[in-house]
C-alpha cells in the first residue's frame, strides 16, 4: 500500500443491477444489531453487467503488430493478429508502446488514415454496453472515429451512436448497443487523414440476461479493527465514529478514528444508489457493496476478544461466515491463532490482506519507504500473517499452502490472471460481481505457493513477469483448509476507497488507479467475499 504519492483517478467499476437489501428480521431489529438472532439466509438472483470481453493490447515484450501493415506491406486487407487468444484484424493500425502513445498500461492500438480494428470472432451472449478508451496520438490534431457492430459474422455493419472526437488525454466512451446472440465489433478511424489516434481497453458487457447466478444473502462478515488496522497513515475500517490514541511509527497521527461494532447510520438505509461515503472508513466501499448484495457487516472493535467457540462472546467467530483482516499491525495472540485456525477448519472464510515490507523492519526498503510496520513494534502485516501460518500451535507448516515474501513491489497493473479450469478460482475471478481481469499493486508483497503443504492452493494473479500458473510471485491466491476457505491479496491499496480518516493519506485504489488504467478491484474483492462465505 502506497500512502504518500500517486493520486488516483476515478474509473467506472462494473455495474451491478438488481441489488436488493434484505429487510429486518421478524422482531423488527436489524440482524447486525441483535446478537441473539440466528443468522437468516435467502437466495436471490442478481443481474450483473458481466464482462464478456476485455482487450487492453497488453502483449508483453514481443508485439505481434509493430508496423501498420506487415504482410504484405501496404496490404489493403491488413494483418490478422492474435490478442488474448482471439483473432483480430488490424488495418493501417499497429500496437504502440511509445511514450507518445496514449495508453492505460504498456500498449495501445494506434490507427492512422482510415484504418480500423476488427474482431474476427463473435461474443455469444450479446452486447449490452461497450466502453473504449481513446485519445489523439502524440502531438497530432484531433480525429474522429466510430464504433460499428455486426450480428451476422461481419457480413454487414451498423454504427453505434455518433462519431467520437479524440482529445489529448485518454477518455472513456460508453456505447449502448443492446443486441442479443452473437455479435462482433469494429472500430474505424473516420476523419483526420494521417493524424493518428490511440484506442485502448475495449470492454464488452454482455446482454445474456441474469448473470452471476444465485447469490445467498444474509451472510455475516466481521471486519477486524482490533489489530491496529488504523495505525499510522492506514484506515482499514468500514466505519469509525470515535477517536483513540494509537502508537505511531511512520505516517498519520497518534489520534485515529475508532471503529465501532455496528456501522452507523443503519445498513437498512442503504439502497442500490447509496454512496460509499454513507459510512466513514477507508474500506467502506467494500462493506457498502456487500450490503447492496444482501449481506450483513460488522466490525470487531479494538479491545474486543477474538474467540471461536465462546458462547459468552457475542462476537465469537462462530456467529460469522467470514472474518476480514486488512493489514493487521499486531501479532495475533496464541489464543487468537487457535481461534482463527479452528474457525477456518470448521467452515469459516478468512480474507487475509497484507502490504509491502522488506527483509527487515529496520530502516527503509528499496523504494525508500519504511516497511509497513505502522506502529513500530517490529511486525508488519506480512510478518503477522507468516506468524499465523508457522506459529499457531495446530499446524505450523504453512497449512494454507503459501508463505509471504518480504518484498515491496508495484505492478500497474498485472494482467497475468489465472486462465485454467479450477472451479473455485473461476468463481472468484468471474463471479456475481463481474470479471476480475487486472490487479494493480502500489507497494505490496508477493507469495510463494507451497502445494505440497496444501494441494488446494491456487494462484489468481501473478506479476506480469512471472509464469502464469507457477508457484512464484503470486499477487493473490485462494485455498481451502478443512471445510473452510482462505483468500490472500498482497496489497491493501486495491481495497482502499480513498475516504476515511482525514488525518491519513488515502487514495482511491478501489475504483481508480491512475496512471495504470482500469482495474477490476471491486469484482475481485466482492467475488472473493462471496466465495469465502459460500454464497455463490
């Protein structure tokens, strides 16, 4: 998590329609406020704008299209290239990676004259909307371009909307097409002569009806605030109304906002259009989004016992489906580690989020930042999590199948996403909240997978330079343990919504991540939450 630089621009996250909120229980008391109520669950089908295709022209170090027309030069039919496993035709166009190419990531399409980019394949679930990023190349003057679509395999084309004029910086244009069945797209440069344009991040949202399947509502999520998640310049809380004094090592102040058990105002006031600022916390977007999906959220405040199987504790983990811990800054006690291991083993879900670090917690790391030991006790979140997995008294041999590397990396963003058939991974990457195709780190840690310790461990994202499906340099992963589930993400910044304690330096990594282009952080975190809760 980067806390001192890199302001973020807003991006439009995957839309989620039809999100209803479950009502109060039979006694009229909101379930999250009545500790004696038995959890109630219901099933609902939510309609999402599922992403059926994304093309960001991220082709790595070897581009399949470095000249406007390659075979032969000046060919009137352009060149067919394979991008993300699918065939496209690029006529009078190439994939550019110059500093003068306007791009979200390392590359974008560059088109001149009356060139065009054409899908040579169909999406099969229709098209509801399309978003495309566009700009004028370098110092060229503006040009116009248009989006065309075909429902008969490219035999004929219709234009969607009006001509679009490029500007000097990347802008996002949204088109509403609303066709069902098979369809494909073509982007044509229409005016401007030899002046060039850049096209990037083509995203097609499908029109296949209900998406994401059935989601079980009424699951209970407990967000931890008892391990100094608010220390220093951090604010990993869903809502905080009071203040407290906490130790400080770097960043922020000693007076921090303090989370309370029940977020206020009541979750019953949340509708599908409620802003995340309804609650005050650095991860309020996450919690508000869960409520919109019909789930229940609470906080474990500082000073509250973390137990499992203690009937006298109203916030005992047995009362919850998922325990969410974002960047803990204090070690779990021996009793707490026993509780966590038993909670997961007996069916609970554990969301483990870490942050950047270095070989030691003394001094600064390679990027000039202190490791994320925000209270100065010698332990930051990677060390807290590794301690849980190697010193819990139940299974000290990395029982979740991974260990965290003491590194500090940035990736802006990674598109090295799992592409296999693991059913659990597919639910997290392509679930009810949409498709997670990119993950940006703004100073985070990686993990090494240890499948001999736990064969269920599965990487979700890796560094762009790493081997897809390999055991090294994982940025996010999942595993099962006993009858429970675990998800780990190596940076807290993707969960940061940019609001919260005004004394802290926060930025919007949840839905905005300039300069690296759109990511899909909400989809990843929400799908992971639902999978952990066994809600999808």
